C-alpha cells in the first residue's frame, strides 16, 4: 500500500500507526475536560477503543484491556466491577464450547464427517459445490470458521487438481487418437483426390478453438468452488450461539443490559431462529455462485441423465483415498463424538421453552441457577478425564505366559492419556477472542451504569416515526458494510449497546434491532481482509479482489434480505417482537 501511494503521502502512511495511537486520545481530550461527567468520560474511552479496533494500530485483544485501566482512573467504574466482565457466564460458555471444538479438531472427527458427507452427496459439479457448502456450514456451527476453512480448502484443492489432471490426460488421449485418424483419412483423400487440401507437414491437427473457452470455464469453476467454502463458513457460524463471536456478544450484552430478560436468548431459542435463516442463506448463496461461475446448465452441472465423467470419477477417488487414510473410526474419535452429541442434547433440552427442561426437572430452581455454560464446561471437564485408548484390565494371577510383559502392564497407570491435553488447548484456544468479548461486556456495562446508554436513547427518539422493519433493514446494511473493514466481534461490541438504547427510546423490542445487527456482523463477504476464511481462500491465488467484491456485494444483499425476512416472519412470534417487554421497560427506567 505504501509503494502504491503518491510520493507526498508516503511519509504520512509511514507514521500512520504512530499518529493514530498518540493523537487520537489528545484530539478527543476536550470531551471529558469540557464535559466532566461520567457519560462523557465513558464515551471518551469508547471512541478511542473504536478507533483502535477499526485501525488495529495495536492488537485487538490489547485494546480490549483498556477499560481495566482507564474506567477506574476516570471514575467511570470500579476495578472490581470492570474485571468481573472479563470472564463472566457468556465467556465461560464460549470457552467450554471452544474446548469441545478443539477436541473434535484434535482427533480429525471434523474431517471424517466432511469426507463422509461429500461421498454421499456425489461429485457432479453442482452437487460437489453443494456438498462443500453443507459440510463447511455444518462444521462452522460447532468449530471456528477459520479452522473449518483451513481444513476444507486443501480438500477442495486436491479434488480440483485431480479433476484437472484427469481432464488433461483424457484430452491428450483424445487428441492423439484424433490426430492418427485425421492422418489416415487425409492420406486416403490424397490418393483419390489430388486437389484436396494437404495435411500439415508435421501431421498435427490445429489447436481446438474450444480449449481457451474450456480453460476460462475451469478457472471460473475453481473460483466458485473456493469462494463457496469461505462464504459457507461465515454463514454456518450464525446458526448456533457458540458458532461465532458476535452471537456471544449479543448473549452477553442481553444479560448485561437486561438482567431480568428470562433467558430469552439461549442455545435452543437462538438455534430455532438462526438455523432456518442459515439454510435459506446457504441455498441462495449456492444458487448465486452457480449462476456466477458455472451457469445453470442442468445437464453439465447437475449431470441430469448422464453417466459419471472421468473428471467426476477422479474427484470421487480423491475423496475415497482421503477417507481411507483416516482408517476405521478410533476409540478416541468415538468418545469425542459421544461427548459432542451429549453436549448438543444438553444445550437443547436445558430450557426448550415449550416444555420443562432437565435443569428445572432434576434440580430445584434449576432454570434460575443453571445456564448454557454449565453443560459446556461439564463436557469440557470430561474430555480431560475420559481415556483416548481402551483401558486394559490386568488380572492378579502372576502365572502368566510372559512375566516381563505382565510386569510392564502392571507398572502402567490404569487410565491411559485423556482425550484432551491442556497443552493442546493452550496452543489452539483463541484467547484474544475471549479478551475481546470481555472488553465488549465491560464497555456495555459501563455504558449502562454511567448513563451514556440513556443519553444515546434520548438522542434517538425521533426514529420512533420510522417503521421497525425499516429500522432493522437499514441497521443491518450499515453493519454489513462496517464489518468488511473491522473485526466482526468489535463491530457487534460497538453497535449493540447503541441499538439497545435506540430500541428503548422508540419503545420497540430490543431484539428487533439487536438480532439483525448481530447476524449482519458475520456478513463479511466482500474483502480478503474482512474475515480469516476470506483471507485463507484468497491466499491460494485463484481469486482476485475484484472477484470477491463482485460476488460479495450480492452475498451482502442476500444476507440482509434473509435477516429482514427472518426477523419479520418466524422471529416475531418466537421472541414476541410486537410488544415492548416489561423487562426492557424496567431496565430502561432504572438506567434513567
């Protein structure tokens, strides 16, 4: 970027980070000095953090630690109150979910699931793309979208390369056969008709004019296949509460700003709302990528009424070979799968809403005391206890055939190594996101307690004349554009408290604007730097920035359309969005 800039601007770009880091607090200093209130001081720190988050002059996680220092120094909140936000219930839910995801990744269970689904769906071009998208979205619901993309892209690459090599071999064979036949035919013609056109001196046939078109098509298919992975990873993360950071930000800030919200956003209620939205987005994204890169030729793409081509057989063989490398399912994989399924069942059945969950049936006042973090951490604990290999039961009978072997077995501990080792968790856990979430919760708490949220709410009262659906749509578009340049967690952290204040001022349900805003924070489809999955796909070199921008604009429109549809149809009865809830009213009054 520095090389491309004009000569006069290069010194500015060189000192850009330094200037932003030191001059932002100085330029904003008149705010807390001229208006020495808690609201102004809180706003001062929030604006500085917003600038640092957007420009990333220092790491995001380091910026997130600023409230611990500056809120107590400026008298906004005590150190004790601020520090409590960094490892609250929502963060523990996130940590527990991530530990389970790390165990799935550690034992390659995600790869086995991916390959099995792809083998079932088939390898026709359209079905192959659909298979990649379904697998990526499903895995991204449970493990990080970065890890999912990093695993899926090499599989896509291997399949595409094998298809390309096979097509080249087939073409070469066809050309060789065609050249031989052409030479024979022309020789016969020359004998019978001396005036006929002569064969090319070296006996070769001119290049087929279709080859350049085929190369272009090949490139387009390659682009579509790789883009579908990063898009599906971002879409899939929206379906579950633990799937991506912004979802956890919403959960934490709902508990922070509305402590009496009756656990309205839990794993089951989020899944009920977001999963159908994910399916709709996935289908529309698949159709869009089909139209853009492959065309809707049913015979070519879908293989309607045709047999498998050599390319498709080659792709199938690659997937089969990858599956064979994994071998039969191991004892450890089976245990991890059981733990994963158990966790999902515990999350869904804790507080389903339409019936009493296990928390209320098994424990007195369970709904009051037990949240989604309890089963997440419980399963995480089990992963450090359950063995990775079958325990061997050694008998006490000393008259064994091999006494040396018996002595070795007796010395071994009864329980072998567990499914998960802390060193692995320490290495793979994204601690920066945990701090980022904590910093966001600290900001939300300080905004509410300092009175800044109430002040913002007053300023937004004129928006009450606009229909709620229009507000939700416009805010979704703003977030979708903003998240292209900023971390999705930082975007949600900055905007959700403002949306909450706005909802209170115009007397609409807070989730009417907070839910679309949260989902839109994951719609980073346009730029390679917008989200790690985009960067991973872009690094393979098949896609230009312009390709990503063109496809991403339509993807953003699809995303906002789907979210607006979801919040105005099944979202309304599910969260009772047509009424302003009493828990939001009491919190608002308390804030004022």
